[in-house]
């Protein structure tokens, strides 16, 4: 599959902002089952081998799971402060858990789990996110096995169908929109900022 039209610009932004500590933080917006918006910050974990789909992680007990199960549409917003660029990627989200039918996705889930830091893995053993905190219960402190993902660990895969790239430097600024058609072919155009 050819690299999408927007990927070279995103790759360049990642490279040019590589010294910024937060370069991997993205905001992901979804829609709650009651139709209200929901947004949170996640860590970008890379691209899948098709060069288009973005990989994130999630605690499967969190509200994100129910939101995505009810409506898989999502939009990721990524700001690069060094180059003053914003990318908005709209697409469909898929959740990968321990019951995934694809052996390749199960292997990817295990690989990403193994790459996490001990502290990141430990957070997946804490009590259910968003539940009322019981101060009488201690949070686990024993690091889970890096070779065996815990049940609450999941992957999120964003399969974009639209990308909006805005360069905030210059006067006027520059903006491009890219869209995939029903057959997955991408087109792009420059638009007014």
C-alpha cells in the first residue's frame, strides 16, 4: 500500500519536534453513549505496518471502551510546538483485547505490552479507572510480567479517513485537507487557514 499523502508531513513534524518531551502525547475525542463529547490525552505508540493506522493503548475498563463500542468514530488532535503545526486525524477506532480473533493483533498487543515501562504496565493493575476511590485499599505495587499482558490492557487503532494539517507559522498560514474515498484512495488540497 503506498504511503498516504499526509504521512510525509506528519513524519517530518515528528522528526522536527523529536526533542520536545511531549511529542508522543495526542488528544483523542470520542462520543459518549449519551452523545456528549469526550476527550483525553493518550500516548502515540507508532504506526501499524500499513503506514496509515495509528496505534495507542487503553485500559479496557475505562469509559473509552464503552464509547468506542457504541460509536467507533473518533478524532485525534496532535500539536507540535517546535514547528507550530496541528494535525487532526478523523477515523474509525478499533479495540484490540485478549479476545481478538487475529493472531497478528494478539502478537502486536503482546509486543506493545512488553515495550511499556514497568510503571506504565503497573497502572493497568490498579483499581478500575473512574470508580470511587477506596482509600482503605492499597494500589498494587508489584510489577506485572512483561511477557503476559493483563486482561485490562488493550490497543486502540485509529484508521483515518480524513486529515487536516495546519501550519501556524507564516502570514498567511498554510492548511491542507486530505480525504480517503470509499475505495481508500487519498486526495488532498490546500485550503484557507
